[in-house]
């Protein structure tokens, strides 16, 4: 039994929590008994759930493993992550998803829910055995070819239809491939000056529009990964106004960073630390994404945690890998971009980083409100802290963060997974 | 002047004029029978070429040698680079050899910026991807100034594949700095979507612009652009944007024609135009050596020599 003293549930009035046998047994004042932990007035949130994490195992264990990635997740306040399918071999069979799921259980830093590939080998030609993955021990409900777009309209339609049989969802990486051949960064003023091949907003928006129409036509649910443009927001707003079952995510980095960092930043021009897919966009896009996350047009924040070894980033721009790590800075970036700006309160953050992502992933024991009888998946967060981001202190195996040296608000104090602390006093247990 | 020459935008008007004036002085050396100056004796200049460009490399090599620098040519083909060595490791190798300047040509935009993080010597951009080629812009400005006198208020028209042209980017920046009025002419597919923010005018109509031009600079059109559907056919491109005899006749009598080379004769420029007395194409090559001497002299020579 653990008693956590003096926490503020969703930023409310101070209270104590008694945790017993993996559930929140009691919420009240002046609780005592068992092991006591001083919450120090931290904000208590339901354990965070990431719908979009790259754990890299199997295949790229030099960048991240299930063990290091889930330690990183716990440090960031997460109690569940969805592990993307673009591993080597690809998570397109029951065997691979079960392997990843078992590794997650074995290490126990947070729950690992594998995402299944939509198509065999992410090749976009033939549906993977979605049903086998859904029926496996990993109980896959989210399917994605993330990193690649399911650009064939017929294949996308079939995938959307097929997953209805087991209440699955297709999470689309919206990127029209022909419009983005060789694309290096957002197509706009900066790409024109820098002579880097542009990744036009329309390449994302056209796919989102098509997929919303397809999802409506076949009566299935669609999830849109890492929305990055103001135009995408408009399309999603329209789709939701029709009552269609469409959800969307935004990454922390698209809520904070802009494409002009590629030209002018403290780490020099053309530094691939800012190379990510979809690319960083403009200030106007950032503002639209923030507003959309605040008003619910975009449902959730997902990290797209994408670890890469140093040598894949210490190169010329075009040779560098795309992606940023994000698990350990996500909550701080959301505080900076959404809470400090008055766009969200902590209840709103809990919805967008725990409750709704768990619902989209059809997770039953995660994303539950912090009340008596609920599973004790809890994140304690001190929003008054200020931290200079130091990648060498990350639990992730990789260091490719765009926030190095930046001062960000907030600090994850503790994380509890079904009543068991995975992080205490900011350190892994 | 900054320690590196990576973008034409790094140069102030004073910097640019200093380079052009220095080149003017150095041009006199090139006219002597013994073309060598002792200025950079004992300094090492590395030509680091990841793309084949014999013209640019020998131009830099001649420039460095005329200033008595030691020159090391490092071609990526057949070197450790082709075996997978990273740009960073190549840079550290050059650094260990004590390179005072690294002249880099690279297929990836921004490679010279990255290189500058890893070497102490001066980095000179000899063309990076579709980004910039500042010494080309300087030699173009030098060639124009020699023919026209000054550049202030002069009307310069640049025609061709602006989207992929490092020459165009550097020229727009430098000519703007020097007070010239630049107009870009291209099919809309070969202009960046954001070209409206550049410090220049844009037109799709070459015939309308020609009579108002003091200089017409034709850019090479790469064959591979045609396969990517930037324009329907070579012939159509040539008809709409090529500088043939009829169009040449529409230019003012004292206007000049430039081309950074290598040319597609009969495609973007007719042979008669390229070979006319008002073409500076051959001068541009000679001026290239002179301007690169001036750049190396100012980056490496000066007070620390």
C-alpha cells in the first residue's frame, strides 16, 4: 500500500491518494499508512498514453530498444505507448507484434501496445494479416504504415472496412508520395531560399481529405497521424462537423517549432536535428494547430518519438534521418505551448494525452479518470519547475532532441503503473 | 568580411565591392607573363569536390596556385567517401592535415554550412545542391561591371530553371546587394513557390522583358527536368524561353548575354548568340579565376598572412 500525500488532481485542490493492489483505493485528506510519498503539491494526471512511439526493436536496437524506449516513456510520465510497426522485420504478423508486446511486459516500465502494419512490409500493395494481429496476445487495435502513406485509395478503403470487424482503427501517415518525392522540408519561403526540395502542405491535406471521405463512405473510423498544417485542421473540422468518426493527433514539436529553425538556429543552419516528417511548418500553422488542439478538432497529442543514432543526424541535411525523440519532453512542451498560453487547463491536458488516446487505442485499463476504484496509472507533474533540456540525461538511447539547451517548464516527479512506481523524484525506479 | 564564403547573402555591399576591386587589381597579374604572386605561400587550400565539376575545380586550383598556395584536390570519387565515409570524418581528416581553406562542391544543399561546424579553416562554397554558388555570382558581377561600368540600377534578367539553380539564388542576393534590379524569367513550374518574397521581379514572358534588359543571363536546363514534367518538351521550352537570334535582336544594342556554362546550344541559347561579340561567356571563365583569387586572398591573406 502507498499513500501519496499532497497532490492536486488535474490541478485542483490538494488531496492524498491511497493506492492499494493496483487501484486508487481512496482519495481524501490526511490519509496515512503504508509507504508514504510526498507529492509536494504536484499536479496528478492519469498516466499518459502515447499513440505514436517508435521503439525501433526489432531491427534498430542501436537507436532504441523496448527497454530503453519504455524507460524513456516512464520518465516522460507515460504508462502506455503504442509501438509503431516500421521495425525490421516489420510488425506485420502476429509473431512480431507478440514479440514486442512480450518485451514490454517483461521490462514493465510501461504498457506496450504494438501497432500493426496495414500492408505487408509497409509496401502498400497487400493487406497484412490484420485479423491475426488483432486476435494475437498483443490484441492489436491500431494499424498504421507510419513512415509511409497508404496512398492506394482502394487499399485504404479496404483497410478501413476490414478493421471494423474487430473495432480497429487505421492511423494514416498522410503524405501523397508523388508530391513529396525527395522532399526535405516544408515548401515555403525558407525552402525556396535554402534550395531544399519542398514538402508542400497540400500533400498532407489531399490525403486527409480523401481518407475522411473514404472513412465516411464505409462507416469506419480513421485516425490521422501527426497533423502539421492549418489546411489539414480545416479539413478535419469539416469532417467532424459531418459527424464522421475521424480523430487526429499533433506532435509536441509541431506545437512549438517552425521551419525557419532550419535556416537560423543556435545550432547552425541546415542542422538535421530539425529534420522530421512531416516537416516543421510555419508560425501560422503552429497557431492553427494549437487552436485546433484546444477546441478538439485535433483530439490528442502523440509524440512520434523517433530515436536515431548520432551518426544518422551528424551529416549533411539530405543524408540525415527524419525524426526527433519526444517522450521525455512532451509534457513540458505541451505545458509551454498550450497551458502557459492559456489554451488548456490540466483537465484538458489529461484528456488529450491520456483519456482520448487510450480510447482511440481501445485500451481498457489506461486513460481512466483519477477516482476511487480506477487503475492507479498516475503521473505526478510539477509545473513550477524549470529545466534546461540535457539530452545526456535522457533514458532514451538516442539524443536527437531539438530542445537541447532550451529551458522548458515542468518536470515529471513520479509515474505509477497500476500502483507500482516506475519513476520517483524524477528518477527511474 | 566573414571567415567563410557560403552564401552571397553573407556579403555586405562593402564586402562585395572589396572583392570586385581586389579582383580588378589581381586581373593585372593574370595579364603578366609570370602569373604568380607569393601571397599565400605556405597556406594549404583543399578542393573538396563531391560532385564532378572539372571547370569549377580547375578554376579554384588555378586561383590558389597563382597565389602560391599548396593545393590538395580531394575528389569524392575513388576516395574513402565512396566507401561510406561521412562528411564529418572527411572534414576531421582535412582538419588534421591543416587545411587553411576548404573549397567544397557538394550535391546536398547546406553541406558547406555543416562543414563549417567541423573545420577551423575558411569554407568556400563552390556550389551546394540547389542552394548557392557565390563565387559564380561574384564572377558574373565582375564580368558585368567590366562591360557595363557599374551595377547600380542596371536591369539584369535571369532566365531558366530558377527552382534548381544555385547560380540564380546567389546572383539574386548579390545583385540586389549591389543595387541592380533583377528580373527572373521562367515557366512557373521552374520557380520556387515563394519567389514572390525574393528581392527581385518575376515574369513568365521573356519577350516582354528583353527590351528592358541590360544583361540577359541564360541558365542551363538539365535534361532530367523534362522527365519530371516541369515542361512538356525541349522544343517547347526552347521556343518559349530560349534566347535565339530573333529574341537577341529585341535586346538593347549594348545589352550583354551571359551563361554560367556548360551550355546546351540550341536549347536555352542559340549558337550565334553564344558566340556573338556581346556574349561574355568566355570572359566569365577567365574572370572566374580572378575572382576566386580575390576571394582566397581576402579570406586567407590579409593581416594574418
